C-alpha cells in the first residue's frame, strides 16, 4: 500500500470515529455508535486571525496588524507569525510557514545564525525550513530582540497516524492510564508528530483529573495545568483535532471569543458565540442551535461530562431553555463549588429563569446573578439582566 493510500485510510478512520461516543458514562448511555464512514467531512471555517491581547479576531491579516498597531502598539523589534507577536525567547514551530505568514515590525536589521540578511527575505528563508534550529536577532536602533526558532515540521502521514491511534482509543470507550499508554505506544511509529501526541495526552490526563477518575494519579486541581500544557503543545498544529481541543479548553476557561474564533463549525462555536453575547449585554439567543445529541463532532468525542451537559443545554433557544428552568436551577444548586463551569451554569440558569413569568423565578435569578456580580467579565451581563428582571416585575 502506498504512503498516500495509507494516509487516506487513516484519515477515513478518523472521520468515522467522530460519529461515535467516547468514554464518559453519561454520553455513552444516550449516544449509540453509528459506525464508520457515515460522516461527511466539512472543511474548516475560514481562517481567522486573533489578537493575543484582547482576543478580537479578523478574517484579514492586514486588519489585525492595523488593529494591533492602533490599539496595542509595539516598541521592541518584533517577529510576527500568522499575525501573532512571538514574545518567547524559544519558539517551537510545528507547521510549515507560508511566506505571507511571516512579518516584522519595528525592525531595521535582521541576523539569521549570525549572518545579516534583508528583513524582507526572512519569510522566504523560514518557509523552507523543516527540521532546523535557528538563532534570530532583530534590531531597531539600540533595541534588540533575540529568538531561537526550533523547526519540527511533522510529516502529514505521522499527523494522521496520531489521529488514527486516537480513534482506536475511542473504539474502546474507555479513558484510563492503560488506554492512554496504548495510545502513546501506537504513536511511537509517528516520531515527527511527537508534539501532537503529547498535546493530546496532556488533554486526556486533564479530563481524567477533572472527572476525578480514580486511577488518574492526579488531583482534581491539576487538570487546569494539564489543559494549559495541551494548549502549549497544540497551538502550532493546524489540524481539526488540535483546534477542537484548544477551543474546548478556551471554552472551559470562559474565553468565549477565543473559543468561537478557533472552533470548527458546530455546536461549540455557536454556543461560545452565544455566551460571548451574554457578556456583552445581549439576551440569550432565540433560535435553536445545533443539537449536541445528533451532531458527530470532535467536541462530542473529546469533551468531559460537565462540558457536554452545558453544551447540550446551551444548544437550546430561549423558549426551550425556559422550559428547563426548574431542572437547571436544581442542577446549579447541586454544583455549588466554584470554578469555570459554575459561571456558565449560572449564566444559563439566570437566562432561563428571567424568561419565565414567575415572581419566584425572578427572585432566584437575582440571587444567582449577585454571585457573579463581583466578576469583571460579567459586569455588563449583570447590569443587563437586573434591568430585565426589574422590567418584568413592573
């Protein structure tokens, strides 16, 4: 079998597994596997360029540069890759660079491995690198920026092999140290995609800790560290699976604008946008979004139980959501501990209660809203919902 046909076979298996349930009991009970080969792969959404300071995103790289120049001016000579300033002294590059993705700001002189080159030629030289370790020095008068560029461009066949290995883990519908160990062992055959494997593993270990699985070997509090390590490993890999994991992590940390910008088309992208709208003072959307129970997405495959529950509820329009207001209130009371998920649960529950025609529900909504009153990110939402509740009572 040729290398190309093996790659196609691996990707086909990966597409099929997106239709399946995964490890968590709640999901498996209500979602039966539909088999392989039924999913029609949709191409990723148009690329968006995200401001690393305020998380605003643009479809055009020049608009992002203009935004950054006007809103977040840079003083040091700076290397930008895909519109993002590279502030770390050591940069790991996992995806081949396009010439157009490399740009410089406030740079008058450029030295690559000690040799002076024209700044305009840097993009061409970096785009040719696959496996290399480079020293880059940028100058602007007396200002200096020194960077080390570590190129580890993975082979496409190896990337697909990691995804195929994950599909085999998913077939077992079991998340455990043993299943992750088998996944790691399978990925040893794809050495150039080591960072891809590491990023997925960090996320899986994080999910185990978050769901308090007994054999995780981690404390619950350690899941956040694992999530951040996953983002660090996956941020340079432009694959649907890598984007899905990064968007799920951003959504968990309530970074709704970022989650919406990098998520593939599906319920996560729509729900992140709806939550982002709440924080800007808009009421909950009135339309039903994609149904989490019927969509075969990477998010459904990989998410933990709490996040899946939130996504399922958040996929409802306002009329359906208010019909679940009593259930949502009971659930919010049951999960009294703090954390990022509680904020999302309170937002949803308050919106459902505020949509009812019931004085007791309004009182419960005000009580929950006060819990988020001291948070900077919910200030606009808090003011808006309090005004709506006052208008309902008149």
